[in-house]
């Protein structure tokens, strides 16, 4: 199924021509729960991984005190099925019990998993084929694979690893990769999702604009020529209209502009050569939030019944980054195989 972003409320470059040369193309991935194969682009799906290449592990320390209860990946999958069944039961019968005795017994049984000390197998997060999704890549590579360790590290979020390869060279595929014995949090196991890539136009986050243009965006008189129905909701803060609806798209995407929320913009020089890095992939906690409803795909009515797991709040992948933020991966445009930069915003 394809997904379509509604047209922006109006052409922002008609009001602010200075933005026109700053336009960039981003590719929204629109992940939705499904059953991807190794030959498809996906979030949380199986990887086209060669049998003769060792699976990556994280050998850094993992804090056993970080969470009172840990689960195996299969535990998480079982718990998600129970939650989905409970939600559907209550939808059909509001008087039905929130949890059955069998579901309660499952929760109690899975609450006693032992901690594991040792290297942790990385989990697949995303696989992108260049035929489906444009992204900067090294010469000869047409496949990007993103994995992470499902534990917090010094940055208080999972640490990612990028692998670039030519898909044509993978003839024997690893069909049973190892999984970590436990994950720190349920939200660090992505729900398998298929993608529906769609290109959209983005403009810089307001904090990346010069001071003069920022002041113009905040000037109410500059917005009075647009439809009052679109303007009135932001009459006291027109800058929010630009930020939420006209600049950067929410959700999983490649390319485009960096969105800033926790910090002011800062340089992102490549650790190896110093070239300013560019957005590669945004791993989003949700596809939209309360302020970005105009970006909800036309095929995604929020009140669909029954909605897919996580759909009411746009959390189709069921991951969460630091309580609802995004993990934005940046790469060196001179050589994407150089070490990448992680940015939580």
C-alpha cells in the first residue's frame, strides 16, 4: 500500500522567497507492520546478511541496574500479541476484562528473566535498498543495514552500527541470525514493518535560518494573506505554523533537514575528515504528534477501526527514543563509510 502526505497548507516560498533555494528532498519511509523478507527494505525486518560474515555483537558493559525487569525478544513479541488482543477485546466489548487470567499468568511468568553478562548480539533496525530509497552511500554499495545494541550506553539510547554492501554479492544468506538473550526495554525491539517511500520537500528548521528570516517568520503581519482558517490556530505564534507544518516532516525518513528541539544547531564535522555531515536516516519514536497532524498520510485515518498496533499515536514501529524523541543519523557526504554521528532531537 502506498501512503500520501497531504499537500502543505500553502506554498511557504510565496510568503518567504528566501526559502526557495533552501528546499531539500526528504524521503518519508511510512513504516507499517508487515512481514518483510531479506530482499525488501524494512524496519525491524530480516537482513540480507552473508553466511560467511560474523554477526556483530556489542561487548561494552551493560548496567544490570538500569531496568528492574528485562525480557527476551520472544517475550516482547508475546507481550505485544497479548496487548493487541486485549485492545481488540475491549474495543468489541468495553465491559470485557482488561486482562484475562491467562494473560496475567504470562506477565508474571516473564517477569523473572535472569540478567545476562556478556556480549550482546545486535538487533536489526532498518534495511534500505537504494532501488527503493535514495540515500548517500559509498561507491558500489546499494544496501544500507542499520543495527543497534538494545541497551542504553553513555548516550542514554541504543548505539547504532551501519553496514554498507552490494546486494548482488550476497549469494548465501544467513537465515537464523543470533538474537540478544535479553533487551533492556521492550521499545528497543522494532516491530517488523514494510516501507512505502515517498519524497517530500523540506525547508530548514527555524533555528537553522538567519536571524532576519527568523524574525520575519514570527511577524504576524507576514502571514495575514493566507486563509484565516489556517492562520488563526497559530495567531499568537506563527513561527509554530512554519515549524510544525511547513519545514521538516516528522517520522522515519532519509535525507532532508535536521530537526532541532533539545539543543540549538551545532556543527557535525566528520570524525575522520572534518567534512560537515548530512542527514542520512531519522529513526522516529512516532510518525506524528499533537503538533504535526497535517503530515498524517491521507490513507492513515487516526480513527480507523480497528487501527494497527500503535497506530493511534503513530507508533507503528513500537520503538521509543528517550521518551518520544528522534535518533537522527548523519554521515559524511565525502565518504559515507566514515564514522557516523548520532543526534537525539
